[in-house]
């Protein structure tokens, strides 16, 4: 992974990667959680036909089902 992309906001990273074919995955906890803050790059790796981008939010808050 390019160290410059680490923890970069996902939107900014996609702009830098240009027209490359991307497959994006967003990390999320199991259960009732909502992502809060900026979606940031965790990892980028080569994949068949392009790149895989793994991203996660700065924080996750539990959603209470009442």
C-alpha cells in the first residue's frame, strides 16, 4: 500500500487513484452500529482488474433498537 494513502479520507484517495477500476469494502462491526466521522482508507491492494480499497469510519456508535 502507498503510505500516503493510509488514513486519507476515502474521497480524496479515490481522486488520487484516478480512473483505476476500484472494488471498495467498508469495515463495520457486527450488529447495530452506525459509522461516524470521515470514511478513511485502511488498506489498498492490487486485485484482479484493478485495486481493492478497504475503508472504515473514524468511530462507530451503537444504535439502540428500542
